[in-house]
């Protein structure tokens, strides 16, 4: 499974990342991976996001950031020169037994999915 955390649905960078995962669902599935996205957004906003951008994989709502924090995907970060607390854009590759095989933190939205596909041999 590929679990990715993103700051906010329907923002430019998050949309780009989510759409790149959508475009890659078939090769990732062929390689044995299912994609799940997680954000703090409300379920209704996630439904609109999925409908608007044709996202067919599950988008999970974590408004209290409990799951984010469990994965280390929420905390102190540098945003445009300011230190703030927020979502740390992250991706995790998890094996069938639930073990994290790869943990990627502070990633860039654009081009990240291609890097993940290459790392997993799902090109």
C-alpha cells in the first residue's frame, strides 16, 4: 500500500500530486500497490475533490490529525521562511504485513510520484 499525506484538497500542489497518483494507479496496482490519500479535510470536501479531479482511490479524512501524528506527518515545519505547525507532505510504502518499507518526508508534490514508481519498479 502507498499512503500519502497532503496538506489540503483542491490546492494547486496537492491537486498535482493527487492527479499524478491517479495517473499511476494502474502501474502501481500491477506492481501490487494500492494508493490511499490522507488529509485533514472534511469528508464532503474530499468527495468534491475526488469528483472534480477524477480521483478513484480512497481519500481519508483525519481532521484531528491523529493518523498524521502517528506517522510523523504533522509537526513543526518551515513554510516560506516561517516555522509553523502543519502537515508534512509525506509518503509511506507499507507491505502486506503492515510494516513500513519506505518513509518519505518533506517531499515535493510535483514529480514525487515518478520517484516512487521508479523506487518500486512500477514504471
